[in-house]
């Protein structure tokens, strides 16, 4: 055990790994600061370049982008009331009023302290909780894995139940795209349409890079530049004396970090819900709840601690069950699979050094991201003034060059461009694009587990109901579908009755 931890420590501090997580954190902060991009775009743009790297270095690079994006999102939310990432919306509620009062340094200190504290708390929980869940999941067979995957898909779809039809349609489209190519067990071509290039299937990299990288770049081209003449920072670095003012809210920090971790653990909700719940809990337990929304560092701290705890929380179901909780962790799953590593309960037994390296790398990422923003605050803040058209062209060029460099195939670049156009229209219509990505990535996993389960049960689907854990997961999925729909219908009916009473 100690030998594995020591080897993980050596791997985490190895020059290649440290450079990768530092560069990933830098890219994550930059894409987090620019409104409209976010960590997903940074991850998919760098994804093709990870194929030449060892698995631990590749994952550290992408985890740096994942975590760094949430660090950067708070900067424009506080300074110009424009969240860099959606979950930083709640940070702007108190951050921008503080900036208008000339206390931007206090708001930024609280946000950075919250980001750092939430990230560290979540990594600690990940370190202790993942082995426990992996021990439970060790009794899983193909039916349990299929039911767990099905439960995860249902959670993602129901997270966007206000767009239920669109979500189901995109999930189905993702499942269909995942079947393109030669079917391994039967060697039958599926939806190849006589095209040789399609026999290898649609690789996850050009699909994700096109949907998010190219699609978001096309959106940026038509957006106006964020105009801001002044950034009221008072100094080029973080005022560390303000950190002590924010430290008095340490109870809020711990509470928000725990909330964010467990929200990240659940597939579907994501960082927006974590930020909202953390902010709401901080306001409920605060001694001065009336100050929320008018400018209190406690609100900035709570919001950022909640959303920065999500990445480590999302790693728990990914590592122990092989189920990604959102599109970001789905990209990480793709890196595992590409390198022949399949997350699940045996991963912590077969790859203990890799797991320890990831834990320690996430600790380092939080430290590096915090120090970067603290010492280079003004240069990072100036990023919000970069023209969107320039950023869009840069993203497009890097995306196409990266995707071509993987296999030197024009076909992959064409797939990325086609998916980019699809992503552009879906983003414009505000459809839940994450459902499409989850369908593409989870499709092969669910199909293979279903095939294995039916083979185990000799073709009898009753095997899913004959095993207690599988049956429990299926019932949980059913309740996740039915209960919210019933509550929504009752709420709508109550609203109509209240409206009729007002008219009467």
C-alpha cells in the first residue's frame, strides 16, 4: 500500500506530469475566463494531442482543464457581471456588487479561497469514498453494470426534463451514432452505407471536438465582443490580506465543498446545481442572510466552493462504475478506453499507482490554479477583452489540426466539421447537447453489457429483475422518471387553478 502511494507520488511530481497539469490548469483558467467557451471546449481541443502521452499524463492534462475552468469562471462574473462558466452565475450575485463598491479584491479572494477549499475537500472525499464504493461494486456483474448505466442515462435525461423530447431525441441519436461501423462480435457492418472509412466507426474524438470545439467557435464568431474599459482590481496580483477576511466563513466553505462533491457524484445535475445548492445553504445558515445578493464575500465563497468540488465528485462514479456523470467526465472516460483501461471496481485494484497519481494530481491542480490566478490576476482578467472572432479562429484551427494529427485522416476532420455544424445549430436552439455526447460514449458500454447479460441469462431478459442490485437500480431509474413528472404536473395544475381563482 505504501509502495503504491510512493510510486503515485513520484509519478505525480514527475516533470512530464507536472508540466501537463500546469499547462492544463493554465488552459482551463483561460477558457473559463472567456464567457461562452468553458472547460469542455478546452478539453476537446486538447484531446487529440493526448494520444501521444502516457495515460496518467493525459488525464492530468485534461483534469487541469476541467478544474481550472471553474477557477477562471469566477473572474468575469465578479469584475464584469458576466459568468465565464454557467455555474459562476451565483458568484456574480454578490461579486459584482462588491466590485461596484470598490471591493473587487475581497470578492476575488473569497472566490479563490472557495475554489481552492472546495477542490481540496472534494479530493479528500474522493480518496476515501471511491475505494469504499469500489468494494461494493466488486460484486457487480454485467446485469448490474447495464442497470447502473441505464440509471445514469435516465438521470442525465431527467436533469433536462424541461426539454424532455429534445433530450430523448439527442440521446437516441447518440446511441445510433455509436453503432456505426463493424460490430465486433458478429463482424457485421452497421450503417456504413458502403463507405470504407465508416467501417471503423465514428471516433469519439472528432465527434466531441466537432460538437463542442467547432460548434462553440461558430457561436463565438457571431457574438459581440465583451466591451469593458476598466477592470477595478487596484493591483496586479491578489491582495492576500483579504483572504483572512474570507476565512471567517470556514464553516460555509466546508459545507459547500461537501455539497458540491455529492452533487458531482450524481450523474446529470452538474456544477450549476452544486453552485445553487451551496449558495442557498450558505444563505439559509448565514448570520446575515439579508446581505446575500447585495454584496457579501460569503456568497462568492459558497458558490465557488460548490462548483469547484464537482470535478472530484464526478470522478467517483467514473472510477468505480465506469459511468460518466456529465460530458466533461465522459471525455475522461474516452481517454481511459483509448488507452485500454476500463474504469470499474477492479480499476482500483489493477491500477493502484494510476489512481494514486490522479488523486495527487488533483491536489496539485488546485494548488497550481490558485497560485496562477493569485499572482497573474491582472493578465488573466485582461483576457475578457480579447475579440471573440480571434478566439473562434484560433479554436477552429487548433481543432482541425489536432484532429487530423491523430490518424492523419481527412475523414476525421470532415466528421469534426459536420458535427460542428450540428453542434452549432443545437447550441443556437439551446438543446441539451450533453445528451448526445452521453449517448455516443455510453452506447457501446450499454450495448456490450446488455449482450453479456442476455448471454448470461440465455436470452431471458428476466435476469435484470432476478438480481437484487440490478432490480433496485431499475426501480430507482423508474422512480426518477415518474416522480418528477408527477410533481411537475401537480405544480402546473396548481398554477392553473390559482390563475382561475384570480380571474374569478
